[in-house]
C-alpha cells in the first residue's frame, strides 16, 4: 500500500498522526450551547386577601433552566398560580432571599423546601412526600405550615421547626404508623397552638409518653376511623390548654365525656357524624351543657340516613335499628 504523495517519506504511524489525527485535532473546538433559561416575572396582585408577587403558568421539571425576577428582590410574599413544579427551584430562593410567605397550592410538587427566613408555607393539594428544612432549630422562623392533601409519611424534619404554631396535615393518608397517630411525634413543637389531623385514616390516637403540647388549643381528629374501643380519652389529659377537640365524622358510639370534661380549659367538642344512639346522644349533650362545653354543628341541614333521626342538630341512630338488629 502506497502512502499519499505528501507523506511518502514517513512511516505509517507518523503518517496517521500528521495526516489524519492532527488536522482533526486542529479544528476549532465547537462550543456546547448553554440552554437559555426561561425567565418568569411575577406581578404584584391581590391574592388570598393580601398583596403577593404572583407567578403564573410556571413549568419546572427539575431539569429545565429557569430564572425568576421581580420589580424588587425584597418581595416577601410569593405565590404560584396555575403552575407545574416538581420541586422548589433553588433559583427562586436566590431571587427572593427575604421571602417570608410562599404559596404553592396545587402545583404538582413532590417535595418542598423551607428556606431561612420563611415564616409561612401554604402547600396544600400536592404530592409532597419530603420536606427539606434549611432552618436551624435555634433560629427557626416558621410559624405556620399548611401541608394538607399530600403524601407525607415522615414528619421528623418538620418537628425541627421549634417555633411552629399552626400545623395542618389533613388528608395525608400515609401518615399513620400501624393505623395510629402518636401525639409524641409533635412533642418538640412547644409553641404549637393548632394541630390538624383530619382525614388521615387513623384508627387510633396514642400518647404513650403523655406529651403535653403545652400551648395546644385546637386538635382536629375529624373524618377518621376512630371507634369507641380504640379511643381512650386519657390521651387528651396532658393537653392542659386544649380548648377545641374535633371528633366529628368518626365511628364513635360512646364517649367518656365525664373524664374528658375534667379538663377545665375545654370549650367545645365537635361530635356530629358519629354513630350515637339518640338516647345516648341526648345524655351526652345534656352533660356537655351542664359542663359549659359547646358542641358546634357545622352541617345542621344534612339529610339523615334511613333509621337515623335529627336531634340537637345532629343525626343519631334511632332505637328501631337496635331492635331490628336483635
């Protein structure tokens, strides 16, 4: 095999280096174009009865380049509307270092981050299974965390938010462990005033270590599967400041109201939607009235099922059902 004329004085190896590789290597290196970031700008609007810098129609899958801007980086209340976010972009936290309130309701989030300085987070109706907390327990600023209708299983990070006053976990059906919620999970939240655990699918509410939750005023356990044999009202005894206990829409047939009303701070108990007989419900209501405790009814005009009567604004099981079952 003869080499080309220009290289006939070289050996095969030298030929390949000089005549094949070198011309290729000497070509100008092509630059890989950096993806252009899609920039979203928020506008100051009246939102949720307050002034927010509102972003609309933001799309972020965790990989696409994205940027955020506003008239001022000092905006403190930010909201996303009609948006699809896999998680909170770090670019958002960089663009709004002074953010105090973030509203990302119904944004298709899988996770959420709580940055320094944030005080209130509204992240209902997502698919959140992870909460990333960047705040230090000693300097935390969070006071309200609304995470209802998500997919949380672990709340250990949340309990680092020592100043938290309002925690809404309604609708997180993966939260119970062996069908139970343990009040001790929240023991580190010494400032907690409202704890909402409605519709999480619990069968039991436990308080194995008699956690006091010293500032708790409201405990919402409505719309669960609590039954009389699984509910020991002693779990509420350490909650000395408890004023409102919401037990509506469970499957209770009886309630140890005598022990429950020994808590002299208790002001109201929500009871509608349970399975009390009318006779028992009458006695229960009488005892509550004598103890100065209200029993608010939110759905007074609801139609009662067949075999149930309306009494004291609530549906109760008529004696006819008991006779039939015998």
